C-alpha cells in the first residue's frame, strides 16, 4: 500500500504539486491563538491545516541541580491523545511522544532561547521549573513543527505566578513578569521522498518518506538543533539542501509569532 501511495505521490511531485494543490515547499494555513487556558501560566493553540496542537506552560519552584545551583530549567512532555488520531493509544507516552518532546526541548535548549539563570529564585535553594505540556488535538501531519511553534507561542505570553512571603505559589494571581526569550528558534521539518524534498507533510506523505530532518534556526539563520528521522541515509548534498530549506522556511514561519 505504501509503495503504491509513494508512486502516486511522486507522480504529483514531478509536476511540483501535492494532493491538496500546494507546491512542495508550501505550508498549509497557519493559525495561532494565545492565552486559551485559564489554568496555565501561558498557553497557545496552533493549527497548521487540520493539524491542531495545544501547549500549556506550568511553573513550579523546585531544587536546582547540584552542578547548576543558580539555574532553572524546562521540562517538556507530550501527550499523543487517542482522540487526535487512530494511530495513537491511551497509556504511558510511547516512542512517538518521547521523540516529539525531545525535538521541541532540543530546539529551545540548544538555541539558548531562555537564560536559565534568570529562572533562579534563590540560588542553591529554589529555581523555576517551566513545565511545557504538548497536547495533540488533531493529527493531520507535521506534529513536530506545530508543537515547536505552539511551545514558543505559549512561552512568549507566559507570566510568572505570585509567590508569597513564605515562598508559596499563588496560582490564582499572575504577576506582570513575563518569561524572557533570548532567542526565537523555529523548527522546520524537511522530508525526502525519493529525490524530492517537501515541508509540512500530511499523514499520507509521512507514511512514505525515506528520511526527514528537523532543523531549528534562530533569527539570524544560525542552526541550533537537528533531529534525523526515517530509515534512509542522507548524503551531504541532501543535508545541505534540507538545511537551506529549514533556514528559509524558518524566516517565513517566524512572522506568525506576536512581538
């Protein structure tokens, strides 16, 4: 079945087209909604075509790591809800959820999007832990890019909760202090199918890829994180092409985020 679908897709790709009428390097319509959850310190919903992802930010005070007593951190988790795709099952996070969380985490962490020292509450005792929860509402392809974009959007509007004189958090009252983002890393997943390269795949396209490369870049085009997927190896020329696509499309998607 996959080979027949792949052959059919390639016949379209040769004409520079996709099943839905897009060109090979065109994204579906992108929509971002901010602050959609009343119980999160920051939240966003991202839709790329029919793919829909929700991200919420919860902030906790915890003990710092021994080797970084004045640094907070981020903790990224992903839930692939069964209601979002027949491929997903209820239960503990599977390989897909773990990889999705790692890709989002890596883009934020390796770009130094946040200065973890600014998340220090009291050195050696308490630091802020930013828990980034990714929830899939509908999987119509390209969860990697949708989730990374939603995480950034949620962080951009996140505000710290009030802490009383005893060091207890009052989650009912948010302060005016926002999370400071030092960099804005945009993740673009580029897929190789035979000798063609595409972005923003649908479910059908994801089933027939030979390889994929998620490229996270900052505002100046600096590459800060990479994640390879798929069973086929990539040549040096393939990687160069995919990196350039990632840089170019990253500039395009960045405009969707609020200032």
